């Protein structure tokens, strides 16, 4: 069972890149689809692929689950995707820790 507010990471296109989202409970994920921030089912988000969760143990400013969900919901229907500056990973990081991290 997944905890609400967890940052999910799953592979896309044979592992060429990863996709990120925030689990909000009830089998739903909020993610930046590349067009818009939206809610989809966990099943559709994963597309049959395994997932991992992002570990923020070195960060001291983690938001509590209720704040993560609030922030994720506040982004719904926003547009403005940018592969380099405003992508699904940035969105999930912002929800969890109030900042956009660069990929490792």
C-alpha cells in the first residue's frame, strides 16, 4: 500500500527516461502529462511498468502529506511544460519539498 503524498518514479520507453507524479490516494496520481497537470489512475500512470519512490531523507524541509496533496491539487490544469525548466519531476519535487531539483 502506498502512502499519500509519495513521489512516484516510473520508466518510460524502455528506460530512456523516467516519469514522475504524486500519489494522492484512492489509486490516483497527479502528474504533469507534458501538456497539463492532471489526475489519472495509478494504473494509467504506471503503464504496466514498475515504480520506485523518491527518497528525500537528506532534505529537512519535507512537506507533510496534507500539504503535498494541497500543492499537487493547486497545480491542476496548469500548463507551461518545459523539458528543462518545468517538467513532471520538477512538479513532484515542488510538491514534496518546495523546490525544483535537477535530475541526478
